[in-house]
């Protein structure tokens, strides 16, 4: 079975400080991994993905994520947080053998960046 | 602007009534999906369609049906709504191959309340 865990419901960080939003996954084979962001009353927006290759993936708005196969993790990071980064963040996984787009999402982590 | 249009934006519905949520995309994506978002549960896949004329069941298909008569439209029908179907519903689409594969584009959502 495929699953994603986001262990923190909320992450609070001061503007200018680095941020990390954690994600661990479980799949039967090699994973495709994704991060999406949701602003209030909006649909989800794609941030970045890991398919293959370099374990450090760079995405939109200065975000990056590191794929760690031994720890089955895909944590989202940003060196310097902005107030405008405050949003709900979702990690998602797909087994390479499963149906295209059939993603399994975590429960989401609410990121709040304080000015 | 290319993207996904969902209608209605919001609806209050009496239990037992039939309801169809509409979804239209103009990106010529082959694959389309319906997810529901519930607090603390993240997003769960209801139904999907890999191409026009085909559909499949996701994680939580019971009480819902879909059709895919053409590439652009993917309506979701609740034949007899129940209060547990109160949720925010998101339609999404993705390309079948190339750089856009595995990346979902989401609509803005339809908030449904069943009383």
C-alpha cells in the first residue's frame, strides 16, 4: 500500500529563517514524489517533483526538497521564509507502476511565517 | 487563461437529492481526476479517467459516479447525497506523457454541504 505521512500539522517560523516541512512515504517500488501548496480558497498548485536523478530537487518560489531513499523522506525546505509562504502544504507519492495521476496525499501541514 | 473550470463554486444540498459537479479543462490533457478534501484527511481520489471513454475507481468511489464523453469534460455525480459527502471537491488533470506527466493541474474547487 502507498501512503504519505506529514508528522506536523503546523509549522511556525519567523520571516527570514529557514523552514522545513517534513514528509515520509511508503511505496512498494521506486516512488514519484511531489509537493503541492494550497492558498486559502484555492486549488492546489504544483511546487516540485522527484522522478529520478539528483536527490535535491529545486522548485517554484525558492523551495527545494531532498529525496532520501534510506530514510524514505522527502522534506520540503527553503533557506529564507517569507510571510507570503504561509499556506497549506501537501506531500504526495505515486508508485511508478500505478495509474498516472493516482497520487496519495498526506494530511497537509499548515505553514505560518511570522513577520 | 488555460486551466480547469469547476461549477458550482459552492452548493448547499438536501440529503437524498441528486447533484452533478461540473469540470471542464482546456489544456487537452488526457487524464482527469476527482478528489475530495476533508480536514485532517488531506485529499482522497474518488474517480479518475486516463482518456476519453474510460474511467476508474479511486480510494473513495462509493456514492459517486463519473463519465468522460470527451477530452474536456469530466462531471462528478452524487446520485443521492448524504451528509458524509459534505466536502470540498477538486477536479484535476494531467498530461499523459512528456514533461507535464505526473503534474496535476487543479481547479479552484466546489464546496458542497449536504444537510
